[in-house]
């Protein structure tokens, strides 16, 4: 029943024992590990892995077609599962991440509850997974040990995603890289649920074991086009949202480079540090975010150092360097949705030599269009050889049209690779210079040491 004071169905302590929590699938390896973390804390969790055109069709039945495409897919996947007959609506809860920012994603939960009511299942509780404490559910609490284990899941998932992307295009036995990643996902998930192995020393030991295992995969060096993927977070990562974009690019002879989820976590924390400068946030709150920022940045540096010491694989870019790349191109105050991070990720890819970039553009995502497609001109001015294509994803977009545009991009990339390098012509441009607060600069330098 709806809590009259709160205005929504509350997930209670009793429900924790009886209800299965359904999780939408954005990052399969990350979320499978995180799901096991939640199970270790006493929750029954199931990751939805359904796909197909019926997902978007179901979403359009219960959500206005002007809603952003990720919302249509997520809500459609939930409703499709509940109407499949596989689950008892009286014993199921749904969970969604809620940032609380100005992005329309903050309204997904309200749209989902409205859709559930329209479908005759308004009694199904929807849990808001939010660090901002936007809602209170007695049966679901984010404790410090739980958050720590979830963070380990993000680190593991980022490393596995990086290793798979660097091995898959060159594997001799098709599917061997993904099969190895699946075995490691199962192993890491089990470590999260049994014994006392979920400590950071064990995490770093697992990094080395994973690197060794992937280095042993039989591969054949072939000439591949490097293609980066950026965009709105759901469509960038979710095979459901981008029509299996990564696999399509690999099949077309490309090596895919995708920035990790940890960068988005750092971006969210860093934005709160900048809020002190822009909006005068209280100093004691800023100090908490500085601790969190140093903590996450240190964990990212540990992973990078381990990969560099191993020597076989290319590590991700340290977040402090990503910040330095975006200076003078876009204001750090542009932080709705993916905000300035989207622009920074394109510059980061160019800095790493990945000059072919797919910018995934979901329908209805205004911040994405501004910080992605809208920033292509200044990015190309700084990097004359860069090849960026914006691909629109929405319920009415055809997969054939998307793939044809991707094939044209790849054809241009392969043709450019055959030509001798031209001397770039200097481009004059007006840039936005922004001074980062001294306290944040010290925090970034300290964490990077």
C-alpha cells in the first residue's frame, strides 16, 4: 500500500525476506557482480537480460513517446518482465538508480510508478538507489560495507570490460575472451557472497590474476580500426539500448574502446566539489566529497599502475588527466546528465590516439545532444584528424540505418589510415578558460601521488 506520508509504496523489512528485486541490465558484468553483493547483504536479486523489439513497444504503451529513450527501455523491460507470468507481482520489487540532478533521469522512478499504476500493478514497490537519500525504504539500506563491495564490483567490471575489448578483435577462437570474462564474473560474484575475501588486498591480487589469464588467450595480431564509444550512460553501455553496438563494431573489424563506469562515479563526486565554488556549498559537506574523491581516484590509480606494471594491456586514463584535457573547451559548470564528462571523454579518446568515435545519442536527451553533438566542432578544431559520428537511438530509429552510418564511418577510417599523415593546419578558436578551485587542485594532486 502507498505510504500516505511519503506518497509511494515503501519497501519494508518484511519485503526483504519475501520479495525478489528486479534490476535493469545496463552493464552485464558489472551488474552481475553487484547483484551478488546485494545478495550477500540478504536481498533476493535478479538481473533482467531480456531483449527484443517488445521491450520498446511495451515501454511506449505506458510512457509518453516524448520521454527519453532510456526511460522507455528501462520501464518497458520492467513491465515486460512483470507481464510475462514469470514473476508474482505481489512478491516483486523494482530498483532504479536516481541521481537527483536536473537530468530527466531523476524522474524515471515517478514515470515507472505511473506506468505500474496504469498497468494495474501500482502496489509493486520501486526502490530508489540514491546516495542523495531522496527516498527512504526501511528494507533497503546502503551501508558503508555494502557501498564498498559495490565499488569493488565497479572496479572489477571496468577491468573485465577493458580486457575483453582489447582481446576480442584478435582472439583466434571466437568467443574465448567473453567466455573467460564470464568465468571471472562468476568467480568474483562468488567471492562477494562467501568467505571473507572481499577486501582490497584480494581485489588487487585478482587484478593481477585477471591480467595473467587474459594475456594467455591465443590471439593473432591483425590491423584493426580503433573506435571509441561515448554518449548517454545507458545507451553507451547497454546492448539493449545501442542494438549490440560493440559486437557490431568488432564484427566489422574494429577494436572498441569504452571509458569505464568509475569515471562517471568520479565525475559525480567531482561535480559536488565544484558546487562549493559555483553555489557556495557548506565546507563540511565539501570535505566529505573530497575524501570520497581521493578514495575513488586512488582506486583508479591502483588499477592503472597494476596494468602498467603488467605491460600487456593499455590502461584507462587517470581522471585527473581527463579533467586537464577538457580545460578551455567547455565549462565545468555544464553538468546535467553526462555534462562536461561527455566532451572530456571524446578528448580523452583523441589523446590516446583513438580518432574514430561513435557518440550515441538517445532521443530526448538534451544534455547529450549539447555536450556530445554540439561540441563536435570545437573538438575537431583541436583534433583535425578526428572522425566523430553521432548515432541516434530511439524507438522509431531503424537498426539498418544506424549500421549503414557506422559502416560509412569505418570505411572513412580505413581509407584515412592508408593515407600519409597530413600536417594539421592551425585553427584559431575562442576557448572558455576556467579556473579550478585551489582546494580541488590539491585534492587531485594528492590523490594522484
